[in-house]
C-alpha cells in the first residue's frame, strides 16, 4: 500500500491509474464500519484510495476537533491488510494552504437535522468531499447510511453539480449491543455506553412497529421517544421520521423515509439513521 501525503503525489498516482477507482473518504480511527466501506470499494473497483483527514472546517468552535481520535499506525495496518492501494494522508496545511473562501454547501438541506446544532458542519463536509473528488477522480464512493443526512447531501451534490461519480449508500455496521459503529463511541465510559444503547432500543422498537404495519409518523416517533425516555442519560436532540428527499418530517411513512436520531450522552454526540426501503405494500426497515 502506498501512503501519499501531498496533492501532487495523489494526482500523479491518479493519472497513472487505469481501470475503476473507488474512494473511501474517512477521518481515520478505523472501525468495522470503515472496513466494511473499504470492502465494498474493493468489490466495486480496480483501485481503492482511502483518504484519512480530520477535516477541521467541519468542526464547530466548541466541538471535539482537538480530541478527535487519531491512530495512524493502527489505521495503516488495517487498510493495508484489507488490500487498500493508496492511503492519502494530507496535513491541514496541504489541504488548506490559505484560509478557505470557497465552499460547497446546501443552504436549506444542510441546515436541518444535524445542521440545526452544527451550522457550518455540512459546508465543511461538502467542501472537503469536493476537494477529495477532484484530487482522486473516483468512479465510485461508498458512504455509510448511519450518517444519513451526509450521504443524501452528497448524492444531491453529485447530481446537481453533474459529477460523474456513483455514490453507494452502505448498510450500518453495529456493535454486539446494537450501537452503530462510530469513532466517537470511544469517548463513552462503560456507564455512558449503557445509555447510548437507548438509541438502538428506540430505533428497534420503531422497526417492529413499522413491520407490523404502522405508517403514521406520530405513532412511530412516539414509540422511539418512549423507548429512549427509559434511558435517563440520553439527551435526545432530535428524533424524527423524515423524507430522504426533502429531509423534512413526513406525516406518513413510505419507501423514501428515514428514521433520524441525534442524542447526547454526557459530552458525546451520537447519531443514527434507519432507512425505510422496499415497496409501498412491503416496507422494510434496515437496521
Ligand atoms: O464521514 C466522515 O468521516 C467525514 O464527514 C468525511 C466524509 C470523511 C468528510 O470529512
């Protein structure tokens, strides 16, 4: 596996690469969720590039940029074992040699759900993702469904800016207790972890309700809130049934809906999203 650190190096590698290229954008601290995206990338392309960059412009001033977990040696070993071809690990100075004035953002879709409490988050994500796309010219890019709003915004960006890139929304990988894999899970104490699992409890209860035929969003939201309310350490920020097109709450569930939750446990903010799929007569909820 090549480890490349500069834009010049990655561009030179890309112009020499033939065949299909997959990019897996990450902020490192790899867990099974990242590894499953890398496996998907491996299956879909001839070359796999993984970018590892803790992107400062997607963190708010009071957020966890400085304590965000970093473990390059561990990440290098995992990526190399998985058959990744290139690990792109630029510095902040390499990615942002001058204060950024140009951004990609979504004025309305980026200001709902997570955008309500993280106002500049998605413009930071959109901007770095466009830069990574331009540096690596990928054919295909997998993202996790757990970060539902992120992947939907990027699908929209690709469509509306005419980028010839396939975005693949991949299933969430969960730990044995059901908690969606996230680099931020490492912040949780054992006691926090017990509370965090309340998110999964809420979503699982909603899934059962839906699979038993419930379609009214109010009833589904109620069930999620009731379950999560049993976990006193869980500070729910939002818990909603939204459309994957408008990201707005819907009255009744359909095959384009998403159950969206963000909650805090102590100082750790966690999100989880379940996608409703299938056909009108046979709706399923992906855990
Ligand atoms: O999902 C992430 O890890 C980040 O938001 C991403 C897409 C790598 C952009 O920094």
